[in-house]
C-alpha cells in the first residue's frame, strides 16, 4: 500500500469506530421523583371498564419485524382507529434527540429506541416461551386457570387490573401463592394513548400500591392495556424502574374462540423467546372457558416441540420487583 493512503485509512477507521460507539450508547437512567395523587376513577373511566376489558387486540404489532400480525376484525370502531394510529413523538429533556423533531414514532421505532424497556419477546437463543394472562383477577375464570396451570406444572405471568385486584384480594394472593409472577395492567384498563401524563402515572402507581401489600413485592413488569404506549410514558416508566412487556403471539381468546382456534393462533407465532398473550379475566358477557380448555393442550404441544415454559422474568432475565 502506498504511504499517502495511510492518513485516509486512519480517518476511515476512526469514523467507523465513532459511529459504532453511538449505536451502542445505552439509554439514560435518570432519577425521578414520584408524584402520586389520589385517584378515583371518574364516571367515564368506570363506564369504559367493561368494554375496555373485552380484550387486548394486536394493536401494538403493526410494523414490528418478525411478527406477522393476523388480520383482526374490529367489532369496536375505536379499536380499529387506534390500531392505525401512530404513536406520537414526545420531547423529554435529555432523551430528546433526532426523533423529537415533531414526527411520530412507530412502535417499532420505540422498540428500537427503548430496547431495554419495551419488550415483545425474549432471546431467540433459548428454546423457551412465557405464557401471560391479562385482566385478572376474575372469580369466573381465574381460579380455574390457576388449577389448570398447577395440574400442568406451569408457572405463568399474570397482568392484573388494579381495580379488580382491590375487589378480589384473595384471588390476587392465590395467584402469587401458586408461584406465578404478577405484573401491573393499569388500574381501570384505559387506553394509555388517550391519557394525560398525570392520569397515566396515577393508573400505574395506584395499581402497584394495591398489589404490593397483597403479594409482597412492588411489580416491575407492566403491560399497557391494548399494548398501547407513548414515548413520554415509556421514558417515565424507564426512569421509575418499570419494564414494559407486550407480546409476540396473540391467542385472541377474548373473542370467544374455540380451544382449537386459540391453540392454532398461539402456535402459529410460537418461536424461541415468544411471549404468549391469553386472558384470565374478561368483561361482561365474555366467556373464557375455551381458554381454560386450551391450557393443557397448549402446554403439551409446546413441550412436545421442546419448549421450556417459563415466567417473563425468567425469559427476559429480569427481576419481578422494582
Ligand atoms: Zn387487558
């Protein structure tokens, strides 16, 4: 090589090195004070609860690579509207960067930007999956789901609605006593995309405050209703020790599907690291008896295919407590 090319080569290597460094930059961990206010659900929140509890759609999966969303028929026009809506960008002090210049961030962009806070699945290197159950506790379905899990020697992760936990504390204690992990699923099950930041914080903090004395720890895992989350909320959760757990395989069990359909929906998106969404509670008139029926068959299929069935903290190597 001719000598006069040497400085050019050095410059090239230097710029490559600096570029990588920038990509490896870790998310900021800022200390933040909790501001908690007393919150009683207002009339519209209370009215929204049964309808909202009709289930989690695949709203969060649009545009996430590696996850092929199943076309979903939305019976509720609000769900369809919400599904097509892009997550609004938000400027927050030190987290502010090129993406806060006014354009909206997709969930995929949020996932890449906050990869240590927002999870859809675990590492593909371990042939393991996590079963997760939302909207519990519900005396109609949760006890039977707990019994099926126990019979099949499975530990799962339950995302509880704070208001229901307050109403059925014995059931909350039973979920924890059976060795399952408990996470926060908000207090009244609102769409976080439509809340003010202070209302959002109240939903999160009030739920942890209800759960902690019942289960003996302060839940670290949070699943937003419908999987909807905004950037300002993610930043606040990251700064306050929470991890946001969405899913990569949706059973769509809340639709009242037959066990065969629930199993097919789960299995078609199963891969090492998958986080599987099911429900252990429902709205008025909702029936999860097919979810209960599906459990032993899903467990058998997963084990036959060589999967370990673990909790979310095991799958993602996270603590369950903040
Ligand atoms: Zn839910």
